[in-house]
C-alpha cells in the first residue's frame, strides 16, 4: 500500500491561530460576511469577535487552512500590521474542553469591546494609542535580567523600583507566571479581566513612580490595561508591555526563561509549557503539584476554573474538603500537604457533620463535585439552592447566597452563535430565561405558556425560575363598599380556600412588606387594589443579586423574557447591562405587558438594549397593566434597537399561516401566551434589525480629491480632516500661528508645486508641510492666506473637464469651506483681484519662501511690500508651532515608527535570503506600504560592506558578501508624519570581533545619549557629549591618533540627531541649542563612517555603523519610540540565527500600528 505523501501529512497537521487588531472598522456587515464565508469555507472553528474598534480572533483548523486565512486577512489593508500567532498542535482530543473553549463550532459575534476592561457603565475604554511601550521578548528578558542596571540608567530619582504586573486572571497565574529572582511580580489575583481596573485604582500608589513591566497571554489585555495605567498622569509614564505576550516570549526562550510553569491559553490546548517540567500549580484539595485544567472543574459559586487533581476527584479528599469548607468555625481543617488522604483525620462533632458528608456525596454523585475557589473561601461563601424549572424538567442548582458574577475573559467563549444574517441557521436552540409576574411562580408561568413552548420546541428552550421574594398566602374576605348591599349568599367572613396552593413570589415588594412567608392563610387587610403594582418598588437589589446567581449556575441565556412585574424587572436589568457585564449577559430582552419601576431618572430612548415590547392596543382589555404604562416603558428604550407590537403583524418568512391564525384569535384579551409567542417568533426580526443598527455603511459622497471620512471610513473618523487630525485641531493650529505673528499680519502659504519626472510624468506628489499643517489640503495648485482679520482664506484651483479626465477630481471652493473649514474661499482666478487689497491692509507680510509661486509674488502689491522690507519668511513661525507635537500627532508618529520598526525587522530577517542592496531596499519599502505607509520618507540607505561608510549612500546596487555589515537607514510616512530609523547588522548572522568592537562603542554612545534626553537639554549639548565620547573611544581603539575634532569629523560629519515630525529634518529653522521640551520628537543616531584608505589600521577601513532611534521627550525624561527594534548584538544574532522562528514573525508583528 502506498504511503501518504508529505503533502498529505502537511494538510492533516492541525494548528491554532490567534490575532487581534485595534482599528476603526468602517463596515462591520462586510467584515462579518468575510469572516463567516472565509472561516466556513476553510472549516475553521473557534471565536471571532468584531467591534467598531477592531477584531479579536482565535480559530483552529488545518495549518494549510490557517495559512490561507492569514493570506486572505492580510490582503485587507485594515489588517496591516497584525501579529498573527500561528502554532501547530494536535487536534482537540477532549470534547468537553473543546466545547467549553468554543472549538466545536464557529462563533462570530459583534461586540461593543474586544476586551471588557471595566464593568463600570460610565468608564470609557482606555485609548490604546496611549498604551505602554512595547518591548520585544528579548528586550523584556534583558530588562528583567539587568534590572539594577536598568534602574540605574533611569536615574535614582525617577523610579523607586522595577515591578512586573501580571494582567491575567487568577486561574491563569495559578499555573504559570514570571518569577525573576530580583524583580517584584504583582499578581492582582482577579477573577476576571474587568476587575483589573479596580485593582489598579486600589493599588495605584504602589505603582506610582515605578517602572512597570506588564504582560499577559498574547498582548491584547496589556494594550488596554497599560493605556489605563498611563492615563493616570504623572508618575505613570514609564509603563512597558511585553509585545506578543507570553506566547512570543516562550517562542524566543523555549526553556522558559524567567517564566515558570505553563501559559494558560483560551483554546482546546488549555495550556502551553516550556521545556521546563516544573509544575507551579497545586491541587485545591490536597495541595499537591498539579496544573491540568482538562477536567474543567469549577467553583460552585463564581464558576471560575479550579485545579483538582485526578486522585482527589471522587475520593475521600472531596468529602473532607466539603466539611472543611462548610464548617470552618468548628475547627476542621483541609488535609495536610504531603499526607495520604486516608491518614488525614478530622473531628465529627455532631450529627450535622454526617449530614454534610451525606449531602456532599449526593451532590457529587448526582450533580458533580462542588468546589469553592480561593477567592470565594476568603469571602466565606456557603452553599444554598434555588429551584429551576427548564421545560419539562425540575432540578436543584446550588448557588451562593450572595451570588458573584460569572468569570469572563478576553476570549468571550460562553455564548453560542445566533443567526445574524438572512439564511443563517442557528447552531442550536435559543435559551430564554422567563420571569413571571407578581404573586406567581415558575410552575404556573410554565403552565400558562405550555402551548408556547410546544410551538417553539424546535427553536427555543424556555427556562423558568421563581422570584426571590416569597409572599404570604392571603385571601379576600367580605370586605366591600359600605354603600353597597352584600349578596345574601356570601357569608360575612368566608373561610380560607381549602385547596393546597403553591408558594407565590415577587421581584418587587412594597416598602412596608413584612417579609413573612409560610403555608398559613391570612386575611387581606383591605380590598385588592388593581394599581398595587405601582407601590411595589423595593427589593430590586436582592433580585438583581439573585439573577446573577442564576446566570452563573444556569447560564448562558440568549435572551430574557418578562411578563408584567417580570417585565419591569427585565427593564431595570437592561439599565444595568454595563455594570453587570460578565455577570448577566444576554443578547435581547422581551417585555410583555411591562411597566416602569424606579426609572424616573431615565430619559426617552436612553436604554440601549435590543428589545421587543408586546402589549395590547388601546382598545384591548388588559385587566391590570394599561397599554399606556407599557407604552411609556417602551419609550425609554432606544428606538434604533427596539420593536413595539400592539397587534401581531404579518412578517413574511418568519411566521407561518397556522401561527398567524392562532395569534389572530378574536378574543378580547391579548393573553400572555400569545404575547410571548409573538415575541419569540419575531425575535428574528429584532436580532436582524439590531445587527443592522450596529453596522456602518458608505454612502455616495462627493469626490474632493483626497480621503474624507465619508468616502474613506477605514482611514478617517467623523470630524477629521486628515487621518487622526480633527477639524478642531486644525483650527487651533491656525489660532496658534496667528498668536505668534505680529498684529495686523498676513501670511501667504502656497501649496507645494508638482515635480516632474519627465515632461508629462510627475513624481508622486507630496504636500508642503506648512501648507498641510495649516489647511489639511493634500493637493497642489492652491494658495492659503491666514490673517488676523480674514482668518483662513483659501484660493483653490479650478479643474477643467480635461484635467478631471487625466488627473481626477480636485478640491474646490466648496471643499475649502466644508472640508477644510476655511472662513473664506475663492477660485484661483480671483486671487489677482482679491489678494492685493488684503496685502495693502496688512502691516506685516509673511510667506513660505520655499514654495513661493509667481502667481502672487508678481503682484504689484507684493513687490511693493517686499521693497518696503515688510515681507519675511513664515517658516520660523510655523516651525515654532509644529515643534511640540499634540497627542494626535504623537499617535501618528508612534504608528509611523512602529511600521518602520517592523518593516526593518522583517528586512533584517530576510537579509541573508536577499543579499543585494536593491532587494533589501525593495523589501523594506514593500513591508512599510503593506503596513499602511503611504510612501517612504526618503530613499532608503542600504549600504553593504564599504558602502556603509557613505553617509547618505543611495545607489543600492551592490551585492552584500558574507562577512559584510549592512547599514540601513529607512523611514516611512504615515498620513503626513514620518519615521527615521537606522540599524547595522551582519546579514549572515555573526558580528566579527572588529565589527563587535566598533558596534559596542556606538551602542554605548547611543544609550548614554538617550539618557541625556530630557527637558532642558538640547540636541547641541547631547551632540557635544557624543563628540567627546567617540573621539576618546576611537583614539583608545587606535582608529584616531589624536583626540582632535577635525580628525573625528572625517569619520562622522553628522550631528547626533535632529527634530522629527512632518518632515525628516523637521522644523529646520529651530536651533539645535534650543532646550528640549515635552512633546518634542528627535532622533539619536551616533555612528562612524571609515572610508577605505583612511589612515588607520586596515581592519577598520570600509566599515560604516549607525544606530538611530526615535525619541519622545516627556515630562520626566524620554520614551524611545523605536524601542521594539533590537539593537543589542546578542538579540540581533539570536534573531538572525533563528530564522525558522522569524518566519512566524513575517506576517506583521507590528505593535502600535495595530491601533491605527
């Protein structure tokens, strides 16, 4: 028999893929359709979470299918810079684990947040653009390894200590965490990620002033957590995060490095370990080493995963543990560590102890083991029970007396897929939690909806529960109106009913409720008031806590349905959907004959929850809840995601004719069964309507010659003129420049001219930085005038039909007013008529000499002003305004440098494969543009061997030989802001001793100059320091004979750095001796360029080395924006010599670009 080919084996290999991307999603509908179609066609299973702010994906399948999925996703520019984490593994072997982790089906869901950072309804999600600086695995390891040196470098007054902050949940940290010997690790011991915000608030003083290194599983949780920590202001600037999380770290350090134990993952693998076999976790019962969650044992109260070893499950340890947990006050103790379970002794004080053991055995045999996690034990939880009726079954579920929330995580794998599109069949039946009305119970409500359950048996399961407030048995006596005559047949005090009645319950009770209950009948104090529901306003807190327990034990539920008082309870729960997220999660609400309780503070349309409201029309005969009360309740819900039905309509495709006939019964009373039936059948309509409300669409918009929010929602948000920069910021820029200019000044700024490659072929157009900074217009041919009297006046070019045919639409007068927010605008043909009067009325005239055009310089008024000496260059004022970057500008610069870092990293990894300067130049440009950059900031410098000693080498046409270094100076432009980076490395994997000697000197200079970057210093003073250090170093090495500046300048004629922003050498009119201020971005780029034939030992000739970083000046020092790009020799060699690992990084491991 022929064996399987290697290709067949490869196709059969299984894998898991994880990735996330923070970015603005312009069309969730299209993206949903793409993921649904692509994943199903490739037979991928797992979770896809989509939100307006990005995606979070964990899927599994054949490796070949996953690679095809990566290729398909990467083709969408939205995912430029995404870090795809692909790992091979075995197929799911444990069905229970696979089902819990969501790996038995494909679940694609639209959510509000990719990760829920806080349950607080008023707290906005942190802005991930302010997230902590990313450290590669190698850099993270190095910082921990050299913690003392790192703090010493930071300065004794800057940080008290270096701390590691674990951003994961307790059940994750139980089995693995970083345990460096000399660095403190903080484990918040949280049940769910949304608890981290409170922990940070409560421990903020412990973190203030320290250098915080944060880590999580794959990186997404650190994005929001580090951003929140940094948002606290002074003392929280130095926050760093492990790029790629523990997963990337373990790939870089297979032996585990400083990470001990296993990395918990949210897929069927459960955990991933290193080659280190040591076990960090312990069994909850016997405390023996154990770290296997495959049994999926959970805490009885909070449902958090717990560790219970194989020998303890079903043995005496369970019974002993139950006694210890239930009777801690009587001196019983957990089995001692290291002792055999049968040797452990406990004291049985009373018969109650035996009863506890008996109940424990019953629960273990019939319900599954009941465990109490560490957190719940600290809170002294005890076990109670509530009745639950689910369709035709009754069962007891054990829940806490004070229920805690269901633990959630950033994989959100609890709720199943719902039909969000036409033609999509649900993967299983819906589960609806049903809340009865006042003085009813689960059993009676179930009975009254029996026909409903029967008709819905193929699409929904109804789950009924009793409310928490038990009511007394009362009956009506002969009380009557004193003016009426009692019927002779009615005795004055009739006896109580003789039938056995079930207990009755309520969700709300009156303030004077005595909380008595029992089976004895009591006589009512007064006649029944049909409006009594209006006085029943107490008891919500107890009911809400009770529902949390129900969701914890009996969930998940897709929807929640309420009738009468139950509907009032549902409405209040909907108002708490942010505060109870992770504890009471549902997709939609159905309110039948509802009314408002404690909702007076809510305005119309303020409750944002998908909802369906069913009640009779004005001619109906509802006996207690008027249609007006139900209508008022419905009006509080957002009309965009709610549906109101008075009568049952015909909905083609959803309700069959027999059902319509049943619903359209002619009886006067629109009873609860029919209302519920209508609600559930029309739930499909609701879900589809809500899904459409969450989606964005691109309408037909005018073409103004450049991207705007309406035409390019993937690039711009509403209110932005250019990506990331709002109209308000442009207006504030103009005001700032006018404040700098003398009174009655007029500034004229012309757009950059088009430069021609040939007589008819232009170069790619790039706007002048000053014109772009002031107007936002990215097109040629215009002139902007800025004055104290006129504000911004833009003269716009006029396009002929022939121009539009060849070049496309351009921005005109309307675009200037509406898009660029100019106060005035005229066509260019009016400039010679209007501008002279504006010039004559001004006392001072400024213009951009670099882009001056004859269209205005030839004007007589302008020539006269120049002759009078009142015309000056504007650049000094615009550069002053541009020097300190705004938060929006810094975000763009962070994204730009991230793209550059990752592009250069990928080029480094492929430099042995592509040993030609031209190939590396093409590779880095490709990587930049694939990650979203519009263009390169300058022609890349790719100097191999002796070409690296040419400072601005640009030919890029030589082969790179084994033993050569390659120096690459690159930069890219993202939406008007540029990056500038340089690294030097040996493409074939090893620095020679000579290279290493010189490189270490340049690297040491780079680090020391970075330490000098702080407010008050200047580029000039930092340059002087580097000048002295390198002159001394070169003399000691033997390259220079004399420590003289003129000799040194032959080896390095460049400055230590320059300003950076919209131009590579930004704000060129600002002196390098100007003291630096927070918000200024500069480069630090020490280097050496030794020409062939230079008078020094031959082994040093023809070597060029430069290490260039981008640096942001902060209030307390600096931030290296290019910190994710390796520059240590050992890190570079490790990357180059582990090319197999690097292949996994080839698909966009960009850090901050993922949030652009």
